[in-house]
């Protein structure tokens, strides 16, 4: 019995020591806000899942790193907005998708077999300013009238001399109500 009590005491001491070794190094505070605003969403006129088709571009137009081509515009249209109709902006999600380049904030080519080489897709806001995926996009848009249309563009972006092939990517977005 004495051996059992000694063993339990040793186990308890080890357990308490292990807890002390994991002292806290900081605090993270979380905050948020629930709003009563909601809107129907249509991307490029196609519902909540938009399919934007970029033009076919010659690799000679994307012969060196940093060159861009094939700009095409699209909109995220909001309609039937209800609730307090607080202003809104689009937030492109920096998720764990292989489509998002966490270093550049652009979209990787995920076409797989037969993919074009050394090319990404770059999103632009309504002022043609490049968007870094995961960052806030522009100013809030007024939806007090119950609808809004938020303009964007996408284009090819060469990371080096490009090679021919397919280009595909995707990005998830959410609406950020003020």
C-alpha cells in the first residue's frame, strides 16, 4: 500500500510539474459583431458561384515576370438586401486552398495536367488596384437602396516567361457588413 501511495504522489508531482512548464506567453482577444443585414449574391450574373472566362492570350504577351494581360471585368451584384442595410464590402478569403499564393496574394494556376506555366491570376478592385487575397478590399458600398453592384477585374500575371496551357483557379469570398 505504501508503494502505491508513493507512486501516486510521484505521478501527481510529475503532472503538476508538467503544467508549470507550460506557462502562458500571451493572450488573444476575439471580438465580432452580428448584423441583421443580408443580401442575395450574384457573381458575374451567375448566382453565388461565378464562372469568369478569361480571353485566350499568347504567351508572347506574358514573356517576362510582372507582365499582365487579358483583363476582364466582372461584378458581384447584391440584391434584395434586408435588415438594417448596413454598408458592405467584399472580403476574399485567405484559406488553406492551394489556389491562393500566400506570398503574393494572387491566385495560383490549379489546372493540373496541361496547365500553363509561370502564370497566376491577379484580382483588381473597381479602381484597377491589385487585390491581395486575405486583405480588406476597398471602401464599404452603400446598400441602403436594397442593392449594389461591386466591380472587379481579373487578369493573367506572369511570374516568369510563361508556357502554353490551361489556366484555372478559384477564390472564396464573403461579405463584410459594417
